[in-house]
């Protein structure tokens, strides 16, 4: 992943899963209050990708935003994760053709103007590995064929085996730029995967960061950051997760006030970490130990 790509991925990315008919309004609001990253998927079962695009175009028109200032990523979802009644491609097609149809649909949905001629994705993500390695490799080769014209970078989500990740990384001509995983105790907080990502310039994207971690929310480390910086516990947890290294966090709040609070709070935590480095190192170390127990 190039330095420019790494720098462009924002710390907080607005997640659009399960927003249903509110998707357009929420994406517009998120971008207008300061989010610059949006995550979605070509998976009508859980995402309304067309409404995500409408929200993006609304924000560009109303807020004077430029497409170049935004980071937009979507996912190719295999038939295993789709609702058979609502799919962006024909289930009888081979994987390569499914992906071509899916990305064409995504580019249309997420276009930033009335034409798809100059539409592109900052990242095209494989929603999860296929049941077989051969299928996963076929999908990755197909994804690579769309770089850089239609997709600037590639990524993978829901990959919880370090061996599978290493195998994909070695196979890939276009290396994954991001790994997006559920951040929770059942996976050991992806300690090995995050270390691999850090060593290879891959950005780790955390989701379910709040929902799956009530224990972390109540921890002394989170309470310390919240108290010292003057932010809520959820924001403090976001700040500590971001402090783990090359990490971004998906944020799916539906509350406009929380959108602003989260964005501003993360900045305040970063400023505090810079102004009180010893305190930050101590609380970060304490938080790191929690992830190993």
C-alpha cells in the first residue's frame, strides 16, 4: 500500500450496514459533519448501496465536498453471503463474471456525479474468504483486474486465520491494503493478524468495536482516557483502539450528535496523547494487556 493511500484512510469510517431506508439521510449527515470515509457493500441483504451513493452525492452538492477528499470502499459479497432473492449478479455466473457485474453495479450506485465515467472506488473489499482457497484466489485475481482504473486498492474482510491471510498475501500481485475484522475477544482481538498488518503496511479496520466489547468499555484504561480528556467511554475506547497502530474504526452511529462527538473526541484524544506522552504510554500499555487476557 502506498503512503498516499495509507494517509487517506481516515481513522473513523462511517459504516452503513443495517441502516435500511435511513441510509441516504445518515450518510449525508455523516459527511456533512466531518466524516470523510464511508464503508458499504454490494449486499442488499444488509446494505442499501444505492442509497449510500445518493447520500454521498447529496453531501457533495450541499457541502461543497470533492470526491478526492473522500474515502469510499465497498465489498464484493459471494453467493454465500447474499439473499438469493436480491443479488447484484447472476448466481449461475462464474466468480470472475459475478465480480465484474458486482463492481459495475457498485460504481453506478456510488458514482459521485450523474455519470459513471469517472467513478472509482478507493478500496474494493472481498467480503470474506470463499470456502476453498482456489475460489478465494480466483476472486482476488478478478479483483486485481480492476486496479487501478475502477478500484485504487483492494482489501479483505472477515478473515480470522493468520495462515489464510499469509497465503493470500503471498499469492496476491496487488497486496491487500486493508483487513477489516470484527474486533472482539473470541478472535483474541486479532493480535497475530494486527501484527502481520503492521509489519506489511496493511491498515487494520475494526468493526463491532463497541457492541462486542462491554468489558473493555468498563475497563480502567478506558475510564482513565475518558476522565483525562473529557470524552465519553465509547470515544475513549475508539481512541485506544486507534492507538494500537495502523488502525481505523468503523463507526455506525445513527445519532448526529454522536457523529460530531466521536469525530471531535478522537481528535482530542490524539492531542492529549501528544501533550502527555508518558500518561498515554501507560494507559496504552494497560489497554494492550487487556487484549491479551
